[in-house]
């Protein structure tokens, strides 16, 4: 908390170029985190689809993949359509 408060206070003396660079770096960091989360979710869904084919129950699949029961049910419904 203290570090972020210091950074916020320090921004008041930054140049416009410094602020833009900081904002760009934050956006890139957010983009990278989002990409990583999406890749992890894609992998979890691939695992879920394979376990659905093995007739595993939704709770088990949710437990091993980290997906919600609702997400597993959606994947199961996609398989059946």
C-alpha cells in the first residue's frame, strides 16, 4: 500500500512523457496478464473436454481444472449439440 501511495504521489512531478511511458507499461503488463489468463483457461477447457469424453462428473472436472460447474456444463452441452 505504501509503495503504491508513493508512486501515486510521485506522479505529480512526472513529465507528460514519463506519465505516458508509465501508462503504456501498465497497459502492457495488463495485456500480458490477460493473455496468460486466457491461455490458462483455454488449457483448462481442453482438459475438461477430454474428461467429459471419459464421462467424469462435473464436480470432478471443475475441481481438477479450476473451471466453474457452469462452465463445465456449457462445455458438456456443446459436446452434446
